[in-house]
C-alpha cells in the first residue's frame, strides 16, 4: 500500500517508504498547526498529543535536556519550528533542520514574529551537514524518528551522535508502545475543523516490521486527497540497544510528565548521553 518515490524534497535519491512531502505539507499545518485548529477535537484512540501547549513541551525538554541559556541545540526534524522558536526565546542558540520547505517557511515567519534568531536549514536527517561535534544538545520531537527501513533508522541515530559534542545529550519524543497498541483502532477521524473539513485515517500495524502504516484521506475545501505514511514503533529496550550501538552510553526513558516511563504514559521520551 505504501509507495516509494525516488527523490525527496531536498533532492537526495533515496528508497523512501512514503512521500514525506505529501504528508508534511500545507494540509498538515491547516489541521495541526493553525490558530483555528488549536481547539479542534481529535477523535478516538491511537494516542494524540500529550502536551497541552508548546510551553509545557518546552518546560519538559528544558528539564530533561538540562538546558542552559547559550547552549547550542539542534532541533532535528523541527517541523514548523514551534519548539525551536520557544527554545530560542529562552536563550538557546537553536538550529532547526527539516526536509519540508513549507514547514521551514512557517518556522522562519514565526521566528521573525517572535523576534528570535533561529538558523533554519533544509536537509535530510539521514545525511546531516558537516556538523561533527557542533551541538551541546539535540531534540527530535513528536515521533520524528522511524520513517525508514531499520538500517537507515539506525544511521539517523549515528548521525545524531556525530553532530553532538562529547558529553552531549539528546531527547526523542515517541509513542509509548504499550499504550499505543492498547489504543489501536482500525480507523479514526484524526482531526476536524468547524467547517466540516477532516482527516480520516485507516491503520495497519505490521508486527513483523514494527511499522504502523496509515492511509490518510484529507477532506478540505471540497477536495479529497489520499496519502500514506508510516512510522516504526519501538519498545524501550530495542531503542536503548540501538542508541548504545550508535555510541550513546546512558539511555533512559520518561513519560510526558517527566517521570520514569510506565505503561500508562502516552509518550516515551528517550534521553541519551554521549560519553
Ligand atoms: C511529526 S513531524 C514533527 C515535527 C516537529 N518535530 C514537531 O514536534 O512538530 C515530523 C517532521 O519530520 C520531517 N521529516 C520527514 N522526513 C524527514 C527527513 N528525511 N529529514 C528531515 N526531516 C524530515 C517532516 O517534514 C516533519 O516536519
């Protein structure tokens, strides 16, 4: 059901498992990141957003990453820059990298409106620029990891380790597998707007690959559009071992409240340190 376009938005030839440009576009921002969508209901399970506001997210990132003003932070797959801009407001030197030009345009516009300086870079998390040892901290938020085959997903972790300085720390925010699977449904209305626009998702979880595959139908302004995407789901022990193999030493997991991970948390925040 998932197609394999040969070229992604930054022009790198890949064996992509889905078309990220079709997924992370203006429709996504319309449903998930516009002022009008803020109060839009998300129906049914398959775990929605666990963080009430960007400020709540920023607080937990600040604490778990032990951030200080002046630290250099890479927001990897930064999306439309909500977290990157908020970290810059608190005094970090932030770089945001993402493959979506639409999202980066929005991130830059919001940074300008907030009067903060963030370096926004178009790029591919599989091959980061020549940033070896550059960052004190790295953040990868809202299930922005696990879009590729497993060797490539592991290469992304190695890239994260490469761009952090010795003693650096990274934070990844992912679905909490036990809770996610307990909430599994074959389909759901994922987002609605007052005018009747909506996103409807059909789900498939493949236990052989650990991939959660989604066929999404976008209903907007009388148009109907279909797209597919997937994400790899991880139990903590597997991801901990991948992080260790990528060079991280201490690897821990927390829930969205910052407490040690348990089965009731919606989110799994993995914190990993380099030696
Ligand atoms: C679920 S969104 C999360 C965005 C952001 N971290 C947030 O919390 O809102 C996933 C992001 O990954 C980006 N992305 C997908 N494939 C990518 C790639 N190969 N390299 C860099 N970014 C990618 C998308 O454009 C999108 O912004």
